[in-house]
C-alpha cells in the first residue's frame, strides 16, 4: 500500500495529460516524426529520434505515427512527474507535500502541452532529474560505478536535447555539495567519455554540417544588441506568463522565504536556472528547450521550502498546515488555469493540416511549392508533392552567409529547381513578416495568383523563373 497510492496518482496524472493532448501538430513535431521514420541521426537530439523510431515499430499500424510520438512524450511526463515527486520527498518533504510540488510542475501549462506534443522536453526533464540523483549518489560515495551512472544519465539528458550541457554546473555543484572527492582516475573517465562522444560524432561524418546549422541560431545583432535582447526578453516573458504563472510566482515566494529566514535552499534553483537563462538571453532559442529547466528549478526551490520548518518573523515556525494549504491552493489554481487550455487544444482541429490539404489540391502538376510554416504538413500528409521549406532554406543560407539576401536566396532556388515553382500564402507571410522581404522584388503579381476556393485567404503565387 505504501507505493500503490503514489503509483495510481502518477498513472492518473499521465492519463489526464495523455487524453487531453493538442490536436495541432507543430512544424518541429512533424520534422521529428519524418526524421525518425527515415532513420536520420540528429546530433542535437541523438536519443530522441531512436526512441520515436522504436516506439513506432512497437506500435505498428495500430496508431498513427504522430499519435504514437505524442504518447512517447506522455511517457516522459510520467517519468518527470515521478522523479520530481521522489526527489522532493527525499529532500525531506512529507509525501503529500512532495506530491503537490510535483503537481504544480506537472500541471503547468508548458509541461502539459509538451506532454502531448512531439518534442523531447518531457524526456529531457526526466533525464535531468535522473542525472541529479546520480550526481548526489556520486557525491555521497565517489566510486567509479557511481561515476559511470552519472555519466550515462547526463549523456541521456544531452542525447534528448543538446542544450542540457547547460546543466553541467548544476550537476557538479550537487556532487560537490554531497562531498564528492573525484580522483585522477575519475577525471580521466570523464575526459575519455567526452572524447568518445566527440569521436562518434566525427565518425558520423556530419559534425561540420551540424555545427554550421547550429551557428545559424546565433543572432547577428544587426538591429542592435539592445533590440535583440529586448526581443528575447519579450518572448521569454510571454512563455513564463502563459506556461506556468502560478508555479513561477510560488517559486519566487519560496526563494524569498528561504532568503528571509536565512536558510540555505535556493542555491540549487539558481545553479540550474542561471546557465539556461544566460544562454536564452544571448541566443533567444530554442525557446522551450532553454526555459523548461527554469520551471524545473522553480519546482525544486518550492520543494526545498516544503521540506523545511521555516521561522517566521517573531521567532514562530511556519505551520505545516499552512504550507500544505498554500501548495494545495497553488496546485489547484495551476490545474484550473491549464485545464481550459488543454480542453481547447483537444477540441480544436489541426488548422494547419486543413490549410495544407486545401493548398495541396491546387498545386499545379509537376510544380514545386515554396512553403512556410505549412511545409512539413504538406510533406507529411501529401508525400507526392515536391515541397521546399522556406524556413529551412533561409536558415541554411543564413548560416553560410550572414549577409545573404533572402530574395536572392529564393531566386537561386527557383532557378535551380528546373521546374515551375509556386509560393504559398504561408510562405509569402514568412518572407514578408519574418524576413521583411518586399514581395514585389520576386515578381509576384496578384492577378496571376491561383485562388483556393475552399478558403479565399489562401492562394498560390507562380514564381517567375
């Protein structure tokens, strides 16, 4: 009975987030599904694609590949929820309070959405928590076996998302806090492991390609450093407000309470969150990949507070009942904020798929379609079409040459196509709003547009050769 109730609660949580999943599949989600099906090796998500591939093989034809991939994310959410609950309880919080902390994190809108999306976010969170346990175990007894467990756990986190490298200072701090005393042999094991990963990447023959691809994410600050950083802050602030306002507000209150009571406990959250925040401030992307660990750091600070008897002003102890009341209210409020959004995700059809279907039916035979955010929907649901993704085309061109002209990039792609080309309305929107392109420079004419009768907001524009 000791473990039955927690197991049932975790399964109930998983069933909830798995049942209320978004109907809309994002651009990146379909990229992952297609890459996993093709057996692609992605250096930025080296473990995630094989996991999706294995899940697809196990599911066979019983589920659509994209639904299988969504259930994989739900399984990652189960692990993250259970591991966070276990971690907070091991830090000294009573089991019910540890559950409430995990619920605040698990029912945050961001994690709930990621649990039903095709993204490595939930598995990354689970791997980070497993790495934290391994780091503390190594700190308590610094043996080679425990070091190997730590290296493997951290490798898994990096394998799910390369930005997990930002967690390295946090893991090192955890091990040192528990008294880790690594000898020379242990340092050699760490260096040898890093060299082995580098050797595998070199043997794969695509390291240079991926380094060039990743360089495209580094801002060039053409509009000024202040303007670029302000844009990053605006996007990050919006994610914080929409993704888990209760969790983050409660974590700020918990950190303040710890500092005011002069109790150590907020440092762990700072060690985890700070490197990710700095990386996000500089790079601005990947948005969720760099900011999800900040939500996890907030949950860890709340968990640390729940494990302590805090002294209030006047020398009184904060009663456990009050802490439980605040956590219960917070978890319920976070659930109440996330549930309507989750219900909306479940009810709303995939508008992008509908638009892609309507465009695909009117692409001239033998033509190549230059598409924007709908490119992967066209590729996935209409595999017979010749689709060129403008976001991918521009990212590759920008990574090669920071001074590249988007219009010239598109013109060269049209010339090299060797066939008629058309531009979709979402592609035109990407060029116009995303890259500030004057579409008249491409020779587009409204009178030559191919209208889409099912939706007059959509059209296809022939691109002059």
